[in-house]
């Protein structure tokens, strides 16, 4: 851990089903700044946790390949009203997972 810190690493992501090693890592590097991020948490849905971590990495100025991340999902354009008071609902149905 000290060798990694000397290299200037300030963002740590634990890839595991439970965030156990993050606490030990913080104990090894008590003065370390930066982000300590779990990839998964038992009480949070995996997909939501993944999106939360990606957002946290993005806020840390870590470059994210959003095109690659979103590649497997089909997208299509939807026409929206141009007049702001046109009284019509435009809710998009969420897919069933």
C-alpha cells in the first residue's frame, strides 16, 4: 500500500462483494487523501452501486469510457414537444429487469 501511495495513486476501488479491504487499506495509509470506493455493497443493488461508483470516479476526474459503458444498450430518439405548455404526458416506460 505504501508503494502504491508513493506512485501518487489517490483513488482506490475494492472489487469484491463486500467492502472489507478498504478499511484495512485506510489503516495502512492513515494520511492518504482521495477516494476509497467499494464496488459492491450487500444492501445496495449491484447496478445502482456500479452507477454510484462510476459517478464518484467521474467526480474524481477519472476518465470514464461512457461510450463503451453504454454500448450494449439500444437507444432511439423520441420526439418531444417544442411548446412548453403542451398538455401531454411524455413519461418513458422503464424496462423490466
